[in-house]
């Protein structure tokens, strides 16, 4: 079964800059749908209070009670189960159909929807498989040190090349399939999934994307 559904929809959004589609390009408008909610914090095993003996309890019985109270609680199985659950968690995948020329505009629209739905700008990472996003190209003109300093600060939406190993994961990752060789795109999509915490949005041609990923992915 293909890794990415052919008609997914976006759930979330956050306040941020509004991107204006380039002249002559029409970006598909993603339809908002409720995104994955916050994960409940794992419940910490409770610790029973100290056993208090009654006034008529014998000395031997009090010693047994004290001994039982000091035994370590069997928390290992619960902790192990929590780790297993976390390890199996995978991000939700959404696909926004778009042409190579319209993928960037679709990604910008997705960012706007996420910001409008309450996502923090720092939660979003946008990756491109072809030419750099205009924001990234502009910031890189001032040097890589300044560009990556903004990434490390982690306080706003960040745009990077899909092959940039230095780009760290974020709760939401958006991939604009706006070019690139097939093998590069096929490598970039699983990498992007590994970087996404709760939601991965892919803007591109559904047939191409599903063909590159393959039914066994």
C-alpha cells in the first residue's frame, strides 16, 4: 500500500507571514482538517503512602509492614511499555496535490493554515527537493553562519534544502517536491518522515510520489 494517501488534508495551522503565489502559478488550496492533538503525558507510576500500624499492632507485624513499604515498586514493565509505544509512534502523513511549479506555493499555503490553526512557527520545518525557497535563498545570501544561526535559534518557521543534514526535526515537516531527480526525491521523503514529530505534509504529484516511495515503504 502506498505510504502517502492520494487525497489527504491538512489539520492544523499557525500565525505567520502570508506567502503570495508567484505570478502565473496557481497553488492548490489544502483543506484544513483537525490535526493530531497533543500526546498525553505518560502516567507516572504512583507510590503508595507509608503504612501506618495501629496502636495495637505487634512489633513483628510492624517490622513486616515497614519491610514491605521499602520494597521497590515494580515500575520497570510500565516504563518498558511506554518506551515501546513511543518507538512505534509515526507521524501522520498528508499529501497536497501540486505540480512541480506549484509545490512551493502549496507549501506556503500549508504553513499559513498551520499558523492560523494555532501551530507555533518554531514547530514548522519546510524542505524543498528542487530550488531553494525564496526565504532560504535570501538568508543564505548573507552567509551560511547567519542562516544556520536562525535554524539553531529555533524560534520561527525554517526553510531548508531536503538534503541538508544539518536541519533538525520539528513537530511538523512540510516537503515541497518542486524538482530534483527521482532518486533524490525518493531519498528525501523517508528522511523527512524521520524528522517529523507528529505531521508530515508533502506537496507534489501524488502519482510520482507514490511511485518513488513504492508500495512496500
